[in-house]
């Protein structure tokens, strides 16, 4: 193996519908370092409350890092180079890129890190991540803070689903045949982690968007 090829990913703790879950692969100190770096991202690119294309407010607050960020408003949802306030997104922190390199396998570099903040009442409806140009590239999801009930289903709406709790420091990879499965967050378990001083949950998803 040449020096530049990425290390083979470690074995996942479990796979669910082909999605690879690495439980608590991020040690506490590294979680705190990532959280600090995301704090700086949020200072430069404040969390905003997106609305769906139909005008329905989403319960999570969002921002992004990277060359492009994901936005949703009355004009629809899309990746774009500017925060809704008109400023470029901050760079993806190295602490976060390090997780990508550990688990993404022979993938390209991510150009978007979507930051989702969940308060106690927030959830995320079942959706596919399919706005990316190259769907052969995985999406890597990092959970920080309170635990969340993650549901995963099928390549089309409907049918049976399976659920798993995601805890702080867990990393989930949706790649290969699992890349286009519907998934969402049913609920948060408030008070289950002390990582975020105010409580709540942060989910980071790294993508190759363009
Ligand atoms: C969340 N996650 O964990 C929502 N998307 O808050 C996602 O929507 C997601 O976990 C793509 C790949 C992995 C994910
Ligand atoms: Fe998603």
C-alpha cells in the first residue's frame, strides 16, 4: 500500500441496513476539541432556522462549513457557496476532516460539513441525502451531545424501518447500497450527555457535494 492511500477503515460496531455504525469511535477529549472547533464555525456562520420549500419551519437549526453549505428556504433546498447572510462558509475544521479520513475509505475530500443543532424538541423527518453530485461518495455523520433515535428505512418512501440510538462520539457512514436509504431522527433524549453546556445535540454530516 502506498503512503498516500487512506488506512483501511476499522470494523464497524454494527451495520444497520448496510450503514456502518462506529460506536464512540471519538474519545471524549476529541469530542470536546471538535465541539470547540464547531463553536468557532458557528461564531463565523451563525445557526439559522431553515424553512422547507413549502414554508414549514424545520425544528433543527443549521449552518455549514466548507466550500458549499446546505440551505433550504422558500426557493427550495440546495448547496450554495454563501451563508444566507451573504458571507462564505468557514473552512471544515481539521478535527472533523480527521474523522472522515478514518472511516470514509477511498473517497474524495468532503466539501461540505452540515451542522445540525437539535434542542430537546427537535427532530428530523425521514429524508434521502441525494442533492450531491456524486452519489458514489459516502456521507459521514458525527453525533455530539444528547443521544438521538435514528431511524433508517428503504430506498423509497414507506416499508419497514429499523432504529438505533446514536450517542455522543458515534460515527455513522451511509455509503454504497445504503447511500440512498431514507433516514431521520425521531427524538432526542434530553440530559443524556453533558458534552454541550446547554444540552441538546449537534450532528455533523460530511459530504462531497459538488
Ligand atoms: C442526524 N443525520 O443524525 C441526521 N444523513 O441528526 C442524517 O440526516 C444523516 O446520519 C446522511 C448520512 C448520515 C446521517
Ligand atoms: Fe441525512
